[in-house]
C-alpha cells in the first residue's frame, strides 16, 4: 500500500489509471459539486507531474485518457458549453464543438458528461431555452449523444429531468442517467437504437451518486447508504449491498466485470462479487471520506481518493 498527496486538490471527484498503469489522472479541486483542476500523479515518484486548471460544472475523460472534456466551463467571459483539450499535457488550447447543421443543438447549462467504452461517443446532459412564445427563456432539459469530434447529427433521448450522472453500457447500446446530488434520484435507462426509455429504477434513498452497467446489462446504482444491482429489464433489485454505515460516494468495476468496489463516506472501500452479492475484503486507511475509486487495467491494483487530496494505491488481493 502506498499513499500520495495531491497539490491544491483537497476534494477528488474522479481518478483514472493511464492504460499502462504508471500514472493516475485525478480530477477535482475545492468544490463539492464542480471541478477546477486535473492533476497527473506519477506513481513511481509520487510527483504531481502536470496540472490543468479550468473551472467547470462537470467533466469526462475517454477510456484511453487522450481527451479531457468539460461541461459549462468558465472562461471568465461566459459559459463555453462543452469544450475539450488533448491529454496527457493539455490545458493550453481548448476546442469547442462546431456545428454545420442549421438546427444543431446549443449546449447550455451542461450538467453531465460521459464517454462510451470506445471513446468515440459522448453523452451530454444540458438545457437550452424553450423558445416558446409564453416563456421563451425557460430552460428545457435535453439528453444528447454526439460523436467525439462533431456534434452534427446528434442523437436526442427523451428526458424531463436535467441529469448529472451518466453511464453507457459496455457495448454502447444503452445509457443510464440520473440526477446526482441535487436532483431526481430515479435512474432512467435508454435504448440508443430506438431512442426510447427502456425502464426506470426508483431507489428508496433521496440521492443517487453513481451508476454503472455490468457486462450482462445489469445496472449498479449507488443510492444513499446502499448499492443496488438491478436486472437488465428493470424491476426489483437482485442484490442490495449494505455493509457501509454512511453514504456511498463511488463504485467501480474490475476490467473483467466480476468484482465491484464501493467507496463510502465512512472512509471504507469494500470488494463485492457481482454474481453472488457477497462481500469480500474491506479496507480503511483512516484518510477520511472516500470520494473516488478506480481499478488499474491489470485488475489487481486499485486507487482510492480520501480527504485533503490523499490518494491510496494498493493490491486488492493483499
């Protein structure tokens, strides 16, 4: 087990292993609901090797960590909608989506972003003015899927809520969306081929912080103090994972999809078997609330982010 410290990043919202497992990208800052920096951590030296500073509502990185995307970024002269920079260094130049179609959507009030597993498509939760005569400035929620390098010919999904937590399934045929910290805790699952809602899952708690898909399209929902594993067609949860006494903040899956890590405000990380719902090892390093977790590509090495920018990296089978 190794412990590292991030500079000027007391709260980490997400951590991501580079494909070679030698570096971590930590995204967070000082805000509970927003991001203001992305920091590369060299796991061999413990050094913060690069830093990208930009304030935004939300972020996404593609699976190969080649692109860093921000939603609602503030360039001091107003909202930039959706913009991106290339990794690993990035931050010097930012690009925004350009439209060739006259009726292409404008991305305003962006609240959620997610890449699919290929990194070729990006889901965007946003809102834009209704244009209705009675109230033209009323913001209407939208859920849009675009290609990585172009927002032309967007895929629009039906939604009545503005979501902040989004996740594709493994083969990119489904998208799950929920409100996150401040909004509707229900999770809506969409079929991208038909652009229709498949089902919705209404967990008992008031806040859903994280959603993931298993390889067989079962849905993992972190809601309140529990994690629910929901069948592919919806309905009652197959398993309820319930060994944490405080709220769940994050979940992640092993690359083979057989095990699940849960991270809680109680400072603990626990391993679960997704096929049986049985609890495995638990870890507690006394570094405060765990806000983010990640598996390395080898499926053995894990990382967890605690209070005051502390990062722990360990072998899950230790």
